[in-house]
C-alpha cells in the first residue's frame, strides 16, 4: 500500500484541496513567519504564521530553466509596523537574511493538511517600505517590496558564453584548458 500525504490522499479522494503561500524570514534578530491568509495559522509543526492582509505580487516562483537564477520578488501590503521598521532600519538587520517560501495545503474548511512544504530558498538583497492611507483615510497601510536572490546567483564561474582562455588564465594562471577554444567556434567535433 502506498503511503500518500494527507493532501494527496484528499485530492485522490475527490475532495477540495486548497493551497496557501507561507514565507519565513530568518533575520539576525529572530524569525518572522507570514502567510497570505487573514488569521493566525498554526501549522502541524506547531509554528505560528501571521497573516498578511494582501500579497500584492510574488514573482520568481517558477521553475528555473537553462541555468537561469531568477530573483524572488515579493510586494506585500498590510504588514505590521514592526516589520516595516525592520526594513527601514539598519541594513545589517536584514541583508543576506534567508527567505524560505512554503506551500501549505488545506482541506475545504481551511484546516491544515500536512506540514508546510518548502519550495523556494533565497537571500534578501533589497527591501523598501512605504506607507499610504487606506481607502477609508483612517489608518496607514505599510507596503514592503522585497528582492531576494537564490543560492545560484553568485556562482564564481562565468556564463557558458564567456569560457575564454584569458578568463580561465585569470582564474588559474598555468591552466591551458581553454587554449584552443577560439579556434573551435562554429566547428563540429565528432566524438567516438
């Protein structure tokens, strides 16, 4: 018998399975957990995730292909003033902090199925915060814009188009691996 997770078992049984996005920020001063819901969420691993009123936009969650390392861009509004103060404060409070995006599956009544499933890891590079009046004009709403980059963005090797002899010699002066690269451009090399 196959041991399916609760979310897969519910889907296979024809029941509705809902999905929420959870985002964990590991700041030097502590961990902040938020999600795109409207209430405090306790997950099956006994962690509390605090609601965001609106997740305006999340991009960069797609599968990276062809060696690309797309950044993770989040624009969230409705964040609490403490979080916004952290953004506006010292850069050391957040720069290079880890961001992990999770999927959380729920049943039709929004009850948690399984533990959160992490699917995107990145490090914070830029953050900005601004506030505006809400539609009623009675309170401020904070909006935070975040750019985080994945672990493959700062690899110390060049893109494939820049494998040149001079580039390689700058890395390893005695290396002759790319001596003949310039002469084989556009040629087909038959390998047994």
